[in-house]
C-alpha cells in the first residue's frame, strides 16, 4: 500500500518535473535549464555556451565526418575526437609496410600531417526557430503530402538565403517533436582536415569488442586531426598552400581531474533517440524486432568468429566487419535487457492511461486526442508482420554479402537492358560500381559468406511465418532442405563471386552482358526476396510509418499540453545538443558496484588475463607503467584512464567534449555502459552512464608514450 502510494507520487514527480540528468537540450534554449545547471555546480552563463553575436563554446565543436563529434584544442586548428571515429582515416593511410593501425602515428611536423579526401567537419554558425515561417502556408484541408511540399518550398528559400551568408556555408532545416517545430541550422564546413596523431590499436581500441559497451573500461579512444583553411581562414578544398585554421574558440584542458558528484557537460551531436514511442512500439521493439535482429546477428558473428579463429588472413579481413556487426548487436542486447528491467511497456502504459484520462476531461481534448491510442494500437498490430519482413530483409538478406553486393547492380542492369536509357548516366553508374566492386573484394572471403548464406537462408525459412516468405524458400525446403549443399552449388556457379569476371562484364556492359548478371543464381535469389518485399510489404509499411509520424505529432503536442510545467527536450536528430549531469558510479546488478573511474593499473590487470587478444597493451606502455614513469599526469601513483557520469548521450556523441563546471575540457565521450543502452528509449538516472576518456590519459599517451611534445606545446593545459 505504502509502496504503491510512493510509486504513484514518484512517477508523477518524474513525469511532471523531468529528471535532472535526462535530456539533450538545444543550445539556443539552454537558458531555461541554467538555474538547475547552476544548482548542480555549473559556473558559466548561457551565453558562454551559445552566443551568435560573439564567440562561445559551441565554436570549438564540430560534427566530425558525419557520424561523430570533435573539438578544437589549440589556437592552430588541432582537434581531438575518438580513435573509433578517426578509424577509417587511420586505416586508409595504413599498408602492410606502414601499418598506422598497429603502430600508431604521430606527425613529426605540420608537413607530415596526412590529408583525408572526403572528410569534413562542420561548425554550427547558428540555429533559428523557423517554425512559424515554414508552417505559415499550411491550410487545414491539406493532406500530408501537400503539407510536406508546402514546408519544403519555404524551407528551400530559407536555406538558399542562409547559404549565401558565408564561405562554405551549408544550411538544413529539421523537424522537431515530429513536425511540431522546425529549426534551421547553418553550418560552416571545412574540407581540408588532416590526420595528426593516433595511438596504436592496442591503446586506441584496447579492450576491443570484449569491452565494447562495458564498464570498467580502459580504452585510449582518441585521435588527433588538424583543420586547414585558406589564407583568409575560410574553408577551401585540400591544398598544400592551406594554413592551419584559427578557431574562434578552443578548449583549455584541465588536469584537475574529476571527483564523484562533479558537474559534467557533454556538448555534441547525438544521432537518434525515441523517447516518445508508445507502449505498443516498445513491445514490438523488445519482444520482436530486437530479438529477431540479435538472433540473426548471433548466426553471422559465430560464423565470422570460427573462420577468424582458424585463419589469420580472414581475421584481418573480417576485423572491421565483425566489430561493426557486433557493435549494434551488443547494444540491442543491452537495450532489451534494460527496457525489460525497467518494465518499460508498463511504464508507457501508465503514461498512456493518464493521457487517455486527461483527454476525456473535455470535448475539445476528446476530439483532438481521444482517438489516438486506439489508433496507435491498430497501426502497430498491422505493422508487426511487415516490420518482421523488414528486419529479416536487413539482417538476413542483406546480411549475406553476395546478396547485398548483387543488390547494388540492379539499377545499372535495368538501364543496360533498356534501349531508351541515358548512355551518360549508364557510364557514370558503371564507373561508381567498379570502384565499389574493387573495394568489396578487398575484404571478402567466399568461404565465410557461403556459410553465412546457408545459415541465414535456413533461419529465414524456419523462423519467418510461411505466408511472409517468398515462395522459393519453401519450394527448396520441400525439395531438399540441404542449405549447405544449395549454398555450395550457388557459390560455385555465381559470377558475383569472381572479381575479374565481374569487372570484365562491367567494362563492356550492354544488354547481353547484363543478361549474364540477371540470370545469375545469386541475383535471382536477391530478386525473389526483393520482389516479395516490393509487392507485399513496402507500400503498406511506409504508409503505416508515415501515419505513425502524424499520430506522434498530435500525441506529443497533447503530452505537452497535459504537462505544461514539464521541460521537454526534443529527440536527438544529429543536431548540436547539451547534456549535463554528474560524475557518478552506480550499482548495475545485484551485488555489483561500479566505481566512477579507472586507471592504468586496470590495463596491467587485464593484460594478465590469459588468452584475451583484446587485452594486449603495447610493450612500451607497460614499461612506462612498471617504471611508474607517468610525468605530470600521475595521480596517487597511477594515471586515470576513463570515468563515467550521468550525461544523456547516444550514438553520434562519440568524440564529444566533456566539460567541467568552468567549461574546461576534462574528457572525450566515447561510449555508454551496457546497463545504460536503453536510454535511447527510456532514460534512468540510476543506470544511465556515459563513458569518457580522461584527458590526463590522452595527454600522458601523447607526451610520455609518443613523445609528441610539439602537440602538447600548442595546447593550453590548466594544472
Ligand atoms: N560502442 C561504441 C559506439 O557505439 C564504440 C564502438 C567502437 N568500438 C568497437 N569495439 N566496435 O560507437
Ligand atoms: N559509441 C557511441 C558513438 O560512437 C556512443 C554511444 O552510443 O554512447 O557515438
């Protein structure tokens, strides 16, 4: 009884007041949170964080390469981000003879810094609330398509104007709260970004997949780049005559360290969260979608692993693939466990019951919101089987490398057999495809993929209800049912497995050579799946997801009216956000307490475990450790490596600056704890912790391990 009462009071408190550490706030509106932030220890003002009329901390932050965040740490354009964010660049400069992944890289001089075609960083110049402007031409009778077109029209003209304001400006308008609000983001984009430094994998990826998403963590997950500009400090394509960029603002690095309870702020580009989804959606996620996707990746990962364990060449070829497949797989497992632990479906239902009761309180509310929840229920039950096919399409069909490879040929092939097709477009397509083909075969191993094919086709046939399957699977099942034998036949016949033949056929692609691809067994299997999906799933699937988008627009509007005192924050959508919280350990499981920081002692400890290839630190690091040669970075006879805090972060926040109460850089965000990964759907301050690299470990590696004093000297380090 007492407990029940407490629970109600507590949940009302959570619903109405918001939770101190939850939230990814818009920099432009951060003033609304300032009182709370200051109560938690923050010492700066809202203008220090975001100010369009002068420089502010936002000017030291970039979206790095599309999917990550980075920050400036010197007056000469030096930037720090994660090692896993700079990985493609570090890899692209690596060869067998000069393996930067294995050995690390430290540019001895500016001239040695390595250019990276294709890599961009974006500074946010400003953001504007454009809601009223983009919605001004809407009329009540418009359907969704007309609505979007009207919005697009205004948006395009605003974007065009904004992009004329400065060199390298790019603007984008994004919906917030499912289209209840719109903001324009104006960026300045720099395209000459050079690799300056990276520790070896054995530091930058220490712990590998074993420790990924896990605390305690000991990964030196950082790399260094430098932005170059033309003589006027403006963006310019790569040129040897470019000069280091002079930022409006860069972070001072604090060596003062963190204590439990200290204020922390993460300022970066979180990618995607779904805090508003209903109980029906959470149910679909944790009881259907995640388990299916996890199950299919279990199959792929165990096949990868058996080949990688047996063969060193395959181990190298599949290292990045394995890491990519394992990353989301492990996150989904953590997310599912977390949402179940929180009884998220029941929590969502409770909110929905409140919403329904509120919406019944007067006729206006009833008309606008009363029908929403039953409609959600209907749409999600209709969506469930379709979304199952979509998940199997992504994970089982596209999980087979050759099927995914074959899918890339479809457009070109249909052009090649169409006498009316535009010749120039055809040639352009073909050339792009040739680059892709060469890339594909670099890391492809036929034996691995044949096993994957057999296992995933079998899983598809066994696990997907028959009425949701393309017919050929069942036909084959009735004929023989020996998937490995089928795989053996197909993989020995298909031209897609033969890079030379594929390239030759592509070189003089015409309707005859196109037929050879079109008649290929791999292409045909790909097409059977695709044809089934297009005829039976695609259209309705997108109709439903579009309808859900509209329902959520009204639902979220209603939630905001129902809770007028609650401070709402929009879901992450790859725009710049502020998350604040405190340094804190936690209690992840029964009988387990996590401390808030790790040290180099833990690297030594892990290295003593037998036969864990992810736990092999470089010899030189262990020599420094044994000699306690820590320079000025020692704290109580050791070096701090990582710490956890209660900042609300997600994918895309990797590389984000982690700031102390004065706005100095104390860490670089790189991950979350496994028990925290449900935070994309439901944040819980008792369990949600982001993991940051301690800047003192980064400095120790740059200075003592790499001896790159030149880099240390350009930073401003507060003792
Ligand atoms: N889990 C982190 C993130 O989602 C780091 C991934 C990179 N590390 C790895 N071992 N795969 O990006
Ligand atoms: N590791 C993630 C990233 O790369 C961060 C996270 O999901 O917490 O952005």
